[in-house]
């Protein structure tokens, strides 16, 4: 198996909702495991329903993971998720779907370097960049 680098997003209580939303846009296969399903992990009953691990596999090059951070742990802020490539139709579809309900930071338009580029923050507070390679 090749080495892969993929984003792992942290949420307090929204991992399931966020991953179901991302799955509705990105497609692929979604798996969600709660803390209860993973043996409890030493958490109290009030946190057993939270997501210990969620993963979307959408083709060979797209993996997104997430979890709910237990209340006893500090949550680290998410960075920015970047989607890039030359499949303009797919990337525009991802832009339209993922940015719905969020806020556009930089509109998706021709950039000085020749690509089409944009940035937004989705409805869960996660920052995204989309770069469509120019011809």
C-alpha cells in the first residue's frame, strides 16, 4: 500500500452530521464508528454516542476522516482542506455542494497563476480551498 496523506477533522459534537453532509457531496463509502461501538474507550455514558472515527473513501485519491473530540480533551483547530485537480466538472460540483450554507471567502474564479481558485468556510466552520488546473 502506498503512503497517503489525508485530512482528519476534529469536531466537538458534529462529526456525524458533518461527515454525512460531506458524503452527500463527495460520494463514495462512509463508515462511522461511535465510542460505544469501539468498546467505550473509557468515556462516560453521555459521550458514548459520539463519533470515535468516521471515514469517507471516494475513489483512490479522496479520503476524509473525522472524529468528535471528547469533552475532557482539548480540541485542536482544523486547518484548511484543499481539493485540486483538472476535473473541472467534479471540482465545481464539490465547490457548489460543500460551500452550500457556508460563506465564500474567495470566489471560485480565474486566478493570476492561470488556474481557477476559490476558498470558503463550510457550515461546520471548516475552511476549504478548491483549485482547478488551467489548460
